[in-house]
């Protein structure tokens, strides 16, 4: 399924919304110290949700159809159902943290689209969280942990 650019996820806006929601949920002060535990936790949570959202979009772009467009986290839920042989009623109740735990391996090896990487890169670098982003860098050469052995 080929998608035009305007039908893609608005990466920058999505990142900013997820970041702001996580900051609010964690009662973090966005103008406070960059190393504040609440702010670091909020950015980690926002990145997890952003990574999951981008992963879900990649599934939508790969296998979404007119009769099953796989909107929102539907793509991630579909993969979770296939992986664990769950019913739709089970995965429909899962929130982002639960989906991220189930899809940990898939998210770990997921490479962000370049524009998605650029959307969160500055914020994560400012928070000294670039190591968390690095495995998802679309410009980096990919090697598995077993290649290093």
C-alpha cells in the first residue's frame, strides 16, 4: 500500500503531543532542571509511546487496507494478536505501556523513519537520552548483539 506524504503520521506534532502529555502525567516541570527524575521519566515514557505509534504506523503502511485501515495503535495491536494468539477483545483493552511490553523485541529492532527520528532527536539529546534513541537511528548501521560475539 503506497502512501503519499500527506497521509503519513505528523511526526513532529505527534512527538510534541506525547511529550507534553507525559510531562503532565508525571507532574514534571518542563522549565525545571533537565536532570529532574520526573522530567527524565516523562521523556522516556513519551519516547516509548512515540516509538510504538511510529511502529504501528509502519504496520499500517505495510498491510493496512481500505477495509481495515489500521488507525492509531491498531497496527501494533494486530502484531500483538498474531504474536500471542490473542483475541481482538484482549488487545483492544491494552494501553500503550502494555503493548510496548508485549512488543518489546519488535520495538527494540524498529528503525524510525528519518522524519520521526528528527522530530524527537533534539529533545532527547537535550535530556542526555540519546543512547535510548540511538538503536532506532535510520542512518546507523544495524548489527545485532549476536554479531558482536
